[in-house]
C-alpha cells in the first residue's frame, strides 16, 4: 500500500483521458513522450535538433539545450466508441507530460514525467434475472477497468563532437483495477467486486544522437522491466478484502527500440520519420510485437520576413501503429492518426505556445467488432528560463547636468 498516495496524485493528472473500448483486452493507449510540436507533426521528430526539442524519451536529445528549459501540455477533446449497433461519445482531458532540463557546459541534466501506457473504460447495461419461483428482478450491471502506468525519468546527457550520449533512470509505477457491480431494485441483492493490482520498479534507457548540417538522428533502447507489487481482491461482504499476492511480478514493460531521423530540406522546410518497436512477444503468448511508424513535415519560417501569413509555422503528419494484443475475436488491432500543428511565438526568444489537433482511429467494426475514435486538441508551453534575469531594455546612461551661468 506504499504507493497508493503517489498513485492517487498521478491519477489526478490523467483526469478523464486515455479511454479506449479495447481497454478490457490490454493497454491500448501509448504515450511515447512526444511534445506538442511533435504531436502536430504526426508524432515524429523525437531526434529533431533543428528546434528546442523537449522529448527526452531518448535522453541524448537533451544535448540540444543551452539554457534551463521547462515544458508541459494540456490535451482535451472527444472520444467516440462504436459497435455494429451502438455508439457513444465521451469527453476527455489529460496532462500528457512534464519536463525540466538544465545545462552545465557540455553536461545536461533533467527530469521528465508522463503517462506511458493506459486503458480506461466504464460500461453499464440494464438486465433482468428470474429465480426458481418465477420472480423477476431488474438490475443494472456496471463494469469498469482502470489501467495506468506512469514513467518518471531522471536523465543525464553529454554533448560530444563525435556522438552525443544519454542515459536515464526510469521509474515505472501504476495500477490495474477491475470493478464489477450489480445494482438491483432490492438492495439486499446488490454485489460489488474489485480486483486491484499496484506495481512499480525502476528501469533504464540509453540513447545516442548526432547532428550534421542538414540531418539529425537518434537511437535509444529501454530495457525490459518487471514490475512488482501487490494484488488484492475486494467485495461488499466479509472479509471485505483479501491480499492475494505481495511483491510478486504483476506486469512487464517490454524492451523498446526507438529510431528517429530529421532532414532539413532548406531554411524553412524539414521532414521527420520515427520508428518505435516494442518486444511484447517476449512477455507472454497473449501478446505480439508492436510498432509505430510516424512521418511528418514542418514549415518553420524565419521570424520577421515576408507577409504575416508567411510567418505562421505549420506542421502536419501521421502514423500507423499495431497494438500488442488482439481484439475479442482474435483479429489484429491497428491504429491510425493524422495531426496538424502550429506555434505562437512569445516576445522573449525561445518561448512559445505550441498548438496541435490530432485525430486517431483505432480498430474496425468489420474486423474487431468495435472501434473507437479520438479528436484531441493539445496546448503546449515551452521555454521560460526561470533562472535567468530579465534583460534591461534601457542601457545605463549619464544624466546631463545644466551648464553653469556666466558670472559677471
């Protein structure tokens, strides 16, 4: 029970977000630490060195900073769940990430926190039951799944003329709670059951990065990590709670490989491509390897040149992702996403507000029996060197003294 308070605080950060109709089969939502700039570029550009990049999933990317950098975001929008005969819309709100980094010469240090994997869903249905005497009872059956794994990183990166190197100590913590309830018109028949897994453990990520004149690349590897914790079962009658297992392996985070390439076409245009590969098949026969392939383009004009509409930065892109588990009928689940983004520069150099709109489509009714869609709007803040004094806009100057009057 040691991490319950931490889980409570981190759960507040997810609020209503990270929902999917496939949550009963696994953890369908994945957050790979992309900042809002990258989200608007199709979730690509994790090793983009031609901007202020705050995606530290590859810790070697931190070598691109030269001052204290803070970054966070807010995502909100709508989610639709569909089956062959029904559909439902829900609202969502989440804080996807928080990062903080600072340099000491060629040494870079920092901290990041984000939701890594998640799957949350609640459903209710009206039912009836008849006993042996022929009496009929109406009741509402409610099922709920709440699954979230968070990742906190403390990272170090070293800027080297040959190749940049980075290493991060990861700490995963999370829970998976299954809840089932029947609510009859007669309260004496009501039942509630809840199974809860709470788990945590440290991990490790290493990364490399390199920038040339028009190309930047990044490679990273996160080790496979077993998460240990406590498994309990609760119900609304004595003894009310059973501790089934303590300090046992309850979940395994798969090994993950990340490769990223950004090519600067000219002073205004660039393109990025990312590949993420996760080895889920080494965990269980119920899983298979998962990957995500992203591609994006960006238009970053020089500030102060051209007409006002030529100075607006624009980004677009998309990705395809294969989920690590199958749907209830045994078919593979695929996820596609398209996104668009822009930025609002602030007065101080290096400070800006990034905006992105992202549409995601997961599963097909014809193949998976279910489908969910998301339309999310992202607002990100980057910059704000809180340790740096404000510039004086007026230079020191001498106050002129009046000329002495001629004496007669």
